[in-house]
């Protein structure tokens, strides 16, 4: 189903036929708004709609009003590569240097490259990114924190940007709006280093007594807001964030942008900090779940979604906004801070019935919650087992909006529009999954999973207690019979193994 309603209404206008559409409201004939809610480290089993123990009524409602996908995938088991692929339609592993980015990395998506926001802009949308970025900023020298920070989101298709430069656990702990740090006092410039200590702010290593949350591995450099971070930072006192305010501030910025309606539809990439570490929910959410800070930030995330849905409703945009809700990678408990995520877990299973988690080649690394709601275009109450990859959002919207794009750049994206709106229940033929150290796995439509032999460790080496799924031997699993990927059948079905090996090589050499 390809159509461009914006175009149709223009043609109608020219031919004087506008009144013949009088039975449809203006909202019904316009191109749909698109709100992409991208959460951080939210696991396949973390929402109550997916069987989790922590109540997420607002997100569950979203699923009940649209489609809940059970086989949708992030392209990687960590943040930077998943985001890279989501925005460019190209698997991140095709070039080096697109793993988890330090907070002073230069821009990974180069201006001029085909992007999802760029495509939406071509289709007449006004575009915004709000929330976590983690895709680098600035030229080869890295970002000029005290000056104009460019290139960044505005150079790759966003009209407006309000971001955390990297992640909550990395310096600099400031917001960047468009090209500049918010509230930066020129008399108190910022310096950032990922190599040496700069300035005299205490570190978590030397002054653990000053911490409100103790670090467990890494994360023992500069202390800001009672939490020590990865990396050192001096200056910028007036610009420092308070982690507890992230959710409110992002919702506030989204509200502002969405309310400035204008005539164009909007595309918003709303990338929450929740539920990444450090998990510091706003005071009103602290202690409201039984699962400790990790549970509380899930509750906060649910509030965020509720607030955004109320906003759409109030603005008369509920019916004709496509909301896509998903996560960048699988779940992790201890990811660098002693926040009792493991101790207070109870019966809750962040990974659902799957094995692995964040960083892992096993299913919970990349199979993530994925929900689509679009009252005007998608009927409610659906569940879809279609195989869907986030890398296909670019190709799918391009197809729906009839916007051409350079397929030699967005090389991995496909038109999965029919799966996205629930019309195709089968979905993609395969997905490639990128785990720690850029190790790949391939999953086929019929449910065979191939993890090539590699020298990686069997467990994530620094402390999260997550199986990587790596082995020195080739592995093949049949997910239909063995969803937890426990029995290697590579020797039983050598022809299948050979075929998947060849397929993965072909994809790599594309
Ligand atoms: C790891 C960090 C982890 C987290 C991750 C990125 C250590 C020991 N661990 O290197 O805490 O920041 O990078 O997470 O430093 S992601 O979701 O943004 O990919
Ligand atoms: Ca993440």
C-alpha cells in the first residue's frame, strides 16, 4: 500500500475537488505524524504486556490499541550500532568505529548520508530528536563543547534537537540544544577528557564517600550529581543536568515541539534515557515498585509514554499519528552501578523466556519489545509474529511516502511497510544480529540461528553476568524447538549450517 496523502490532497486542491473530501476531517487526509519512542536497554520481558512483573499500563494500552510484535529486532545488542542502523538503514558493522561511542566521539553519521529524518524531511515533515544521542558530535577533532557543536543531528536531517550528547553515564553531563550546550556560562568553559583527569571535581575512585550510588565496574571518574561517570570533565557548572529530571525535561521539550503544529506533519525521534544506568528516577517514582531503581525507571518510562499519548490526544493527533515504541538492545542488571537491580528482581524476567541480554548474541540481546499504534491505519488488538528489523524503518517509510533514497548508502534497509502495519504476518527473510566485539549472528525466517565460531568470551567479561552465546565452534540453534538456544545442532544439519554460512558471507560482502 503506497500512497502519499499530502500529494493527494494537493492534487485535490488544484482540481477544486477539496470539498468532495468533506466527510473526512483535515486530520484524516493529512500524512500521519510519526513518533518513534526509542528506549534504552529495555528487555524483551520488561513490559507487563510482554509478561513482565512491573506494571506498565500506559505502554500496555498502546499495544492493546495497535500491534504487539513478538519477533522484532534491534540490529545490535548495544546502543551506538543499533541507533546508527536505525537512522541510516545500514548495518553499523559495515565499517569500523561504530561500537559503543565515548562521550567525546566525533559524529558517526556524516552529513550527506541517507537518513531516516532526512527522508522524512524530503517528504515534507518537520523533524526533531529529543533525548539520548550517543552517535558522536563534531568533526574529526570531536565536538567543540564551548562553541558551535557541529556536525550533529541538524546536519543529518533533524530540524530541531535537544539531546544528551552520549549516555547518562558518560561526560559531559549537559544538554545540547541544536548547536550549543544549554546554560553554558562562557566564563566557566567545559573541558572533557576520556584519557586524563581534568579540573578538580572529585572522582568516584578517590571519593566514594561522596556518592549516592556506588559504582561497580568502570564509572569511577568525575562525580556529578552524586554519581561518578565514565570520563573526566571540568567547568560548565551552570549547565550540569540533574539525572532525576530527564523524563520531565524530555517530555516538556517534546510537548513544545509538537504543539507548534504548523501545517506540516512531524517526525519525532524520542530517545529516552530510561532505563539505562545510572537509574535515577524522579523523586516521585523512587520506591514505587518492588524492584528497586531499575523497576522505578520502568515506571517512569511508562509515565513518559502516558504523557506523550495524552499530549497527542489533547492536540487532536491521536488518530493520525503512527507511534512506534521499541528498545535499542536487550536488558542488563548490573551495568556499572550498585543499584540492586539483581537483588531486588524477584520473579521479574527482563529477558522473558529468552537467553542472553545486552551485549549478547543470544536472542535477548536484540529481540526487543516493539509496538505500533496508528488508530487511523492499523486496527487494534493485534499481535504479530512477523520478523521485523529496525533497520527497515527507513525503507518502509520511504516506500509508504513514495520518497526515493540512495540504496547504495542505505544498503541494508528493506520495505517492510506491510509488516509494520500488520498486513504481512511473515516479515523479513532474515535478520543479522550484532553482539559484543562486533560478532555477528544470523537468524532465518524459519527460526534457525547461526552464530559463527569466534574467540570471544562465554560471559560478558566485566561483570553484568550475561552469556554472550560465543563459542569457538560454529553453532546452529532451532529456535522453534529450542528458544533458549541451548542445543547446538550444527553437526546434525550440516547442509543448513553451510547454507547460513554462505548467506551471512553474502550479506557481509553485499
Ligand atoms: C559499557 C559500559 C556500560 C554502558 C555501555 C553502553 C563499562 C564497564 N560499561 O562500556 O555501563 O555504558 O558501555 O551502553 O564502562 S549502551 O546502551 O549505551 O550501549
Ligand atoms: Ca542501550
